[in-house]
């Protein structure tokens, strides 16, 4: 039984934590709406036109197209591979699983900085730099390890009796995946989609190394180029940063219940 003092302490701590998290968000929104190029807060004279001005000056239309292409294809491919590999390792059991799965997990443990140089030269030799194919392949390759780990845990959390009952009813492996495991693991799949979208959409490092052609660069690199040209326009830089973050925030707010359920379901059984 939690005492009244513990409840007060918990609520006070959570309130302070929420204020600490939300304060930078509110501050950057205030700067984005400031009429002063130095970003001085002026809540009495909000300038909503900063967003359209930042979009026009930064030329975000082309960058948005690239971000949508890269993120859409990379997240879709990563999700399919994550589901199939997680199902293979978590339910079907593949030959050499005890060796293959730990090897696959090296993709999570090895930092990107350790492989970026050989990755660049390999992609350059295959003509994959400055192309959508190259950056999408890089994102899929770096995300498949976590995807396999995540979906394996989600599928293993499903009671074994459900799969055995489906087998007794004559369901094959594909039918079990489509009609049994996917509906049950839907929160975990949505969580992986959101995480993959966030990582791909917010990526700067991989795109900076593999993409030098502005026609293929995503919005994060567009913001970097914009900041180089308009460093003194703090309000426009803040407005551009808010627009880049907005899709991730909107998706999280829309799917937050499924995201939390997915995080909890993935932590039940590994």
C-alpha cells in the first residue's frame, strides 16, 4: 500500500520530469514563432509566417520528397524482413539458430562509426553512393538486426499452445504467421515501424556520408545546409527544425497506445 507521502513525492517528481522534458519543446516553438531573427521570445507578436518562409528559403520541397522515398521504402523493407526473420528465429527454429542469431546481434553491438569507412568504399565501388538505392540499403541493413531481435521476442511471447492448435487444424507456416502471429504481435510490429521511421527520418550521419547530391538528400541534410546559409536567422532555423520533427511527433501521438503496448509486450519474454 503506497502511503500519501510516497504519492505526493511520485507526483512531484513526475511533474518536475515532465516540465524538464516539455520546457525545451515549448521554448523552441516560441523561438520558431518569434518575429526577431535573434530568436528573442515575443509571445505578444507571434509570426506564423516563419514556417512558410523557412520552407521556401530552405527549398524543403525536394528534401521532403527524398525523405519520403527513403523512409517509406526503408521502413517497409525493414518491417517485412524483421517479421520474417523474427518468425523464423522465434517460432519455426532455423538450422544453426544458436550460431546465426548471436552473429546477427553483432549488428546491434557494433557502432556505425566503426563500419562507416569500409561501408562507404564498398558502396562507392558498386555505384551505390549518391543514390536512393544505396541509402535505403544502408538503412535496411543497419536495422535488420534490431528488427529480428525485436520480433523474435514478440513472437516468443505468444503462448505455444496457440500455434500448436493452429497446426492441429491444418494450418501451414504461412497461414500461422498471417492469421495467428501477426494479429497478436500487431502492437510490437507498430512499435518497430515507429522506431524505424524515427531512426530513418532523423538520420543525418549515414546520409551525410553516402549522399552528396542535393537532389537525393533528406530533410535533415537540408536543415544543415539551411543553417549554414542562415545562421543568424535563429527564428527561421527553429521553424525549420520544428517542421522536420513534426511527422515523428504526430505519429507517436497518434499511435502512442500501441507503442506502449508494443514496448511492454516485447519485454515479457525474450
